């Protein structure tokens, strides 16, 4: 578990988390309650015990507070986080700071018990230059997924996207916003799409919510809006139209993925959250502690809300009018989602699960990498709904079985067949065979070769079935390729 920490943090074993000469008693709070000075850390904790495993200085430090959008300390402490497979093989931690002006995204690997920075993207403070258009484009959330089909994850950070290498991919320039969705929203359009609402009319110029190509930023359709568009959703709620439907709090309509206005919003329209609750692939609406189905009136041809669940008093949502749950996720594995609500007195959490039967058989949603990542980032800012990497809705194709498996915590692969050889001084070399044993598939194992003594330039050839039969790999360092 990766967490931003500082002096005063105590780990699960009761030990202070400190670097250098810092002291556990150091207190950097101002009289107003802000912390605008002092060291900042990034710590990886053991998920079972809470023991601090690795701590490094936080990247990037706050620097000049006013560079982040205000001088009193609000926007300097706007953080987002997530998990991404930036090498296409193993998860990395993503930590982000700022989205109103300067924005910084930093990726870290936790390997061999240490946190190591993989890459960093920093718009900087300059209002001119190649990265100026990336400033102020972040949202109150982010989303992570493979937008360009190379097998590695990219980061969609509001109205901009960052490649798996940490280099800029695109920026729309439409600016900051409060809601963000990414999935295969339009099955007729190749790849993933993003739907985002926007806050500043001088930037969005009436494009209150844009539907764009997730790989290029190309505008595909939009929902109109004026001023600060504060809410927006994209779910497949109407089975008569292909793909997802879109709406926002500024405009009075509901739109299809081609930008067609299909009907007016009812006055009680939910526009905060969604959940897969019943047995159909279309999504249900969630607001506070109420789950609603979308029902088409066969006489008028228009849709409207019909409540499935109204939780009893004593349970509540979060974040005022946003009224979002603590978590929505496929926790128990039948592809429908559970919802976690808190008690109003904050003494307990309750998990609610559907009792409705489904005839639709799908792999558990947690086996979709993008969905699993969306559960990880769901509540890092303004809670946003989960989404799959494939179209999940009316008329969907059954997705292929994902190549995902559980790793036993703390259990390293064992050598099922070891090997050794006497020293070889000729140029002919020597042939050796070794095999490791693990609960995962053989293809997922990586064999690292190292020189114990001798010239550092010595390399090793490996032939065999680790990657594929009759494949030869020549390497002196481990660097996974972007393929899953």
C-alpha cells in the first residue's frame, strides 16, 4: 500500500516513519491548520501488517505554494493516485500532485523491497513552451488503461493523457473538470473513448462534456453545457441505442454516442454514479443510498427512473451533493457490483449485494485489468464510477478470458529443477537447463541471469519455453516489453 507520509507517521508495528534527521515530534502545521513547509515522504507499507517497507522523499515537493493555483495551501495539496501496468507486465504506483495549473505525475516501481522512480511528468510553471498546453487540464480524478493498444497502460489525467513512458500523449485544452469516464463507449469506433465534463467556459466554449478518442484526443461528440458543468455520466442505460448514453448537469438532454439528443432528462435524473446491479448488461443509476433502474415507457417512448433499492435510514453517501458511496466494485465475483455505504454515525460500513438472478455469464469484472485499476483509483479524489476496458452493455460481445491470476503473497517461485556446471574456458560455452515452479503459468516467470564474478560484460543466451518454444533471448538486464 503506497501512501504519502511525513514526520509523525507511525507504521503498523508502532515505529515512526522518518528520513535523515527528521523527528517524530516535528509539527509543521500553521495556525490555520495547513502544512506548507517541512519534509514529505512516499512510503510503501505491508498490506497485512502495516509495516513500513520503503520510504523515499516525495516527488515532487511543494516548492512555491502559489505555483499550484493559490497562496493559502488548498491547491498545492490536490493529490491523485493510481496503479498502472506501465511496462505491460507488473504494476507500478502512480502519485500525482496538482491539476489547476502545474501538474506532476510520477510513477514508482516497488521491486526487491525498494521504491524506485520509473518516470516523472511535470508541466512546470512556464505558460509558454511545449508543455504549456498541459497545464490546468487535470480533473478531480484520473483513469488508467491501455488507450493505444500497445499492451502498456496510459494515464488519462482529465483533459490530457500521458503515455506509459511518462511522455505527453495529447491535450484537448478543454480544461479542468469534476467527472471523468473511460471505456469502450462506442463499439463501432475502434479502441477506448473518454467522456469528461468541464468547468471553465472560456476553455470549453460550450462543449460541456466531450466524448473523445482516448488515444488521440480527437473530439467524437459532445453534450452541450455552459459555465461550470458540475456533474456528468456516461452509462449504457437505454438498450435502443448502441453504446453508452451521456448527460450532464448543465444541459437538459440525454445523448447517444454519436451526439444525437435522444430525450429530455427527467427532473429526478441521477447524475453522480452508476452500478451493475440487476441481471442485464445495461447499467443502473446510483445516488446517495438509492439504486435506480432505467425503464422505458412503451407508450411515450421515453425513459425514467424506477427505484430498485432505497437503503434504510442510518446509511449515507459522501461528499455533500456528490452523494457518492464509499466504494462500488465486483467484490464477490459474479460480475455484478456490490456497494459499500457507511453508517451515518461513522461506526461501521455495510456491504450490499444484489439478490437478482442473471442469465448473463461473464468473467468476474476484477479480472479486467482496467476495471481493477478503476477500483484502485475510484476514491482518490471525487469518487468516479468503475469502467471496463470492453463494452459492457446491450448487444455486447462476450469478452475473452483474461490472462490474470492471483499471486501468493510473500511466496517466491521455487526451483523445481536446479542446474550447475564446472567452469568452461573455451568459446563453445555450456548448455544448462533450469526450471522454476510457481502457482502461476510458466510464461509469467522471468529468469534473471547475473555475473557472480568475472568481466561485467559477460552475457548469457537462454533458449527454451519461458516465452515461447524455440525463442532465443539475449539480455543482461530485466526489462519487460509492452505486451500482456
